């Protein structure tokens, strides 16, 4: 039996503007491999977040619980600020000759807006099978991706290498702020999906596609940025790859991710079963923008 989901505070939209002055090109441990893994997320997140907003907002009018309507608006507000701040970093990447817009256009076209993009094709097919199924599936994929962002956020707060000594401080602040808000709103899409359609099959099928999309595009972006990076050190890259695999797959992040990912497949799972509100409170306690 699932424990009763704990009551959470109302979501708050924090209109934060980060300063990205003097961010070095390889801003995580001086590593090309690690930096471009997260640089890829700077592209994938904003487009993904716009998709989340589209997927959940269309259901606001159907919610019986008026508090959920308010929280959908706040969720969209938080995701909108995340997308904007990650997108602002594209300017820095552009100055570093990483040509982020080329990868962003590829992602936009193939995943969301092109005639044969995932979003268009899957919605068209599913809407023909049953009207409304395409929208429900988009919400299910969003709910699964929100689970990913919440468990990645959880792992980031526990990761010993995520310190100002290893990661450019302004970038670590951006990642931690985003992570805190992902944990804060982790149950919203799940609760909306539950009210729209409580089907277990719908929920887990969204997770399958979410996994392929998320890791497929992040890896594609990482490979693209490594390819266009003229300052990479070919000699250092095998060592950097070994270190990243050791840290992500076999370290704290890998342990936390696998444990929390599997919990999504429990029939009675609810995101608030993972009790990590203290990570959010702890992060925001001394922030002026909290
Ligand atoms: Fe976000
Ligand atoms: Fe989110």
C-alpha cells in the first residue's frame, strides 16, 4: 500500500535571472565529455519544457479540483522560467563557437514541429485510434519525463562532485535552482494524468517513449557538441569518458537513478512517496529569490 501522499506547499514561480559571465568553455571539471553532456541538456530541456506546458495546459479546463488548475498555471510558470534561463545560456555557447541553434533546430524539427516529428506523428496515429488518446499519451510522456527530471534533481543534490570546486559556480547555481523546482513540482503532472485517465498501461507506456526520447536526444546533442568543439583534447577524452561512466553509472547518481526509476513501475506509485522535500527547503533557505 502506498503511504498517503504528503501535503506539499503551493508552487511558487521565481522569476530568476542568472549571470553567465566568464563561464569557461569546459565548465565541469575542465572536461569536454562531461560539459557537453550537460550542454546538450541546455538545448533539450527548453524544448521539452515547452512540450510539457502544451501537454498539461490543455487539461486545465477539465480539472474538477480548482487548486489543481492554479497549480497547473504555476507549474507552467516554473517551466517557462526554466526554459528561458537555459535558452539564455545558448548565447554563451554561441560565443564559444558551439553553434547551439543548429542542434536546437534539429531537435525542434524531429521531435516537435516537423511533419514527421515524434509529437505530430504519435498524436495523429493515436487520435485516429481513439479521439483524445494522442493528448493523453503526450501527458503520459510528460509525466514520465517529469519523473526523470525529479529523480535526476534528487541525485544531483546527493552527488559529491557537484561542488563549486568542480563546476563553475554560476552554472551549479542554475542546475541546483532548476533541480529544486523539479522536486517541488514533481507530482503535478502525475496528479493531472490520474484525474484525466488512471490507466496503468497508459502511464508506463509513456515512460518507454520518454526514456528513448530523453537519452536519445541528450546523447545526440553531446556527440554534436563534441564534434563541433575545436578546443577538445582527443588525448584526454577516453579518461573523461571513463570518469563520467564511473560517476554516473556506478556512482551516487547511477544508484539513486536506478532505485527511483524502478519505483515508477509500481502500480500504487505516487511521486511524493520519495520524500525529498527537505532537499528543496535546504536549497532555498538562504536564497534571496526564494
Ligand atoms: Fe524544468
Ligand atoms: Fe518539471
